């Protein structure tokens, strides 16, 4: 099931569907969607257990708040070196500049002043609330990551907290790719309810 959460669109998605459709489902948005599983091979679950009931989806996993976001930039980092160079004055691949590759507005993740990865929000807007990363899948580093010492990177859902009595309740607002898995080291497993 973790693979099924990684739907996305190159276009801005609208959340104009009935409120009973959960935010983690592609049916909660209007717009064309694709699945990341068709892009990268063999991602594996990362410290996650999913429990379902007729009305709830609970994920037992680790959760970490993003300290700062910068962007948007009009491309996604393809490797760790790109991430380090990206920014408003950093280099952007010619394929993006020419428009031959189309991507959604991308935001850089920061924690402790360090760039950790990037994310894309379903509605393309810069978030107005705290953003949390929920890692669900890990992927072995591929050959293009020649400058990183990391063995794998993580696919994460981007979540907003929802005010609710005594429950860690969140809604999906996007997806992302931190390149520094150690950012989640030492984080305790917790029950996360997705609405």
C-alpha cells in the first residue's frame, strides 16, 4: 500500500471534491495524476506499518517537521549535486529552462540551515502551515548520485497537521524526496492518522 500513496501531477491539482474523500487518495483532487512507482524501480517500505479500518487510515511511522522551505524553483533535483546547486541563483538544467521537461513548482527543504531534499505540493501553493515529512519508501541510490555517501534516499508524503482532540491527525498536501535519510534517525515511531 505505501506505493499507492505516491501519486502526483505536473499540473496544479484542485481539492474541490466532497470532504468524505480522504486526502491521501488521488480521488480527493481534480486533475490528471500519475504514480511514482512507474518512474523508479523497487522502492521498499521504510519503518512503516499501515492499519486500515472502514473509517480510518493509521500509519505507524516516523514524522519530522520541515524547518524551512525555499522556492518555488521550476525544476526538481535529479541528484544530490543538483540539490546543493539549486536555488534562485543556482544552476538549472538546460532541459528545464528550454521547457522540454515539465515539472511542478518545487520547494527546497531545510533543517539547521542544510538543504535536505525537495517537495512538490499538490495545489502548487507555498504552505501556510507547518509541513511534516512522513517517510514511507526507501530507494537505493542510483548511479547518478556520484557525489553522495548515502546508500539510499526516501520518498515522503508532505502533511499538514489538522486540529483535533487528542489525535495526531494529518492531511496529505504533497510528496517529496529527502536525500539525507539520517535526518530521521532517533525519531520515535508514532501513530499518525491520515484524513
